[in-house]
C-alpha cells in the first residue's frame, strides 16, 4: 500500500497516485468523495519518483477528465513518458552489471525468465504518461498561499524528490524515508563512454547507495516537525527515522566489508557474487538475488570510495576485489 497526499489549495495537487488497479482507483475515488472533490478536478500531480506504485494512476486520472500538469524530476521524465514493466525493472542494464560482478550467465537467464513470467501474470499496474514540467534541486512549487521546495535526493532512484514546506517544517519524503522500512537503492548502467581516469574502463552507471547516504546525511542538518512518507504512516520523530535509515546501511556496509575481508584472507579472488553467496546462503538465487546483489555492489562502491576495497579486472572481464586496511 502506498500513501498519497492531496494538497487542497490552488492548484489542487496530488502527490503520487498509487498503482493502476481497480481496487486502488476505488479507494482513491472514495477518499476524494469524502473530501468533496472529483478526480477530474486534479490540476497537478507531483511524482516523488517513477516507480509503479507512485506513477500508476497518473494516466487514469487524466482519462477521468482531469486537465492536469504532471511534474517530476528531470532525470525521471524519460522513463515516465515511456514506462513499461521491463523499463521499470531495467533488465538489460542490471543484467550486464550483475554479470560484471560475477553472477553466472545461466543464473541470470533463469532469473530473467522468471521476472518476465511474473511481469506477464496480470495487467501492468502502471502506465506511461506525459510530463509537463521538470523539476530540479531547489526549484519552488507555487500554490496560492505558500510554496513547496523541491529537494533532489537520489538513491532509491536517480531522480527521487523530497518536498519541503518551510512554514510548517513538514517533509514529504516518498520512499526516501519510510515509516516501516528502508528503501533499496538502484544500481545500473547508463549511456556514455568510460571515464578516462578509470584504469578498469568501467561503464558509467547510476550507483545509488553513496548518493542515498549523502542526501540522507544532509537531512540531519534540518529540523522537521513531521515526515509524510509513502509507506508506514506519518513519522512524528523525524530525527530518529533519519538516523535509523543511516544505521541500516552502515550495518550492512560493515557486514559486506567483513565478508570481503574474510574471503580475501583465504587467498582467493573475491567477486561480488562470492560475497552474496557467503552472506545469503539460504536465499533463493533466482527470486531473492537481484535486490540483495545490487546492495552488495553498492556497498563495494562505498568501500572503494573509502579506500577499503581495491578492485581489479580478471581476464574474463569479471571484477574482483581485495580488502585494504582502513586508512
């Protein structure tokens, strides 16, 4: 279940939309009815990010007669306007990355078949729609009597947005800070040549964990009265949840560092896949590997940035890692 927010000011604005299902649409209509509005009155939708439980009903609301503008971060606009289940999963971009970190081709093929089967089980729960306005960090979103500030907080997605109202000190956080969980961070290849400064000639990619930690640490410097997340209810102790999110990943990065150090001490070449197998021996490699493996890769990125992980490339193109003492 996703929490969406209706701002009853001019213009009437919906923050996120829910999934594209009959049950979700019925729930949204009932909530609008209770507030004395119809879906056709929505003048603006602001998306915190493109995931299907946030984008899902945007086009449905247009089809209900709403003459609205959809606003989203500039990094999200292309995928929103061409959304498909496969684009949502980024299968090709992540499969190439997982292969480079040692995941066997045979397993990737099995997992891809399973994911495509899951995607075809029912009708898509989201749909492409147009983006009328793109947002960037620091942009102001005007209402008749106040405005929201847009904060770019990449990590969960490349263009994830937070929305801040300075007068009330309320933060609408999407999936960046949640009441009942901590978001996964994306990691996938993007277009462009390798950086000339990289001796391993790695392809450019969006690696979400490091910017997630950076953007979350920046939230420490602000004082919020409450956080309105997309999941888990209203957060009335913002500082605690921000610290909990940082602690969640600190613990997992430390665990992955210990795994790397332990495997490297055995004198073997260590791949990201080796670390995954050591840390999650009971996990299903088809159904449970992808998100956890991307977390391993994100942690290795973070450890490399800290100078604790030294990465090289094997003759078969797979990246291998060595543990270095903390500076």
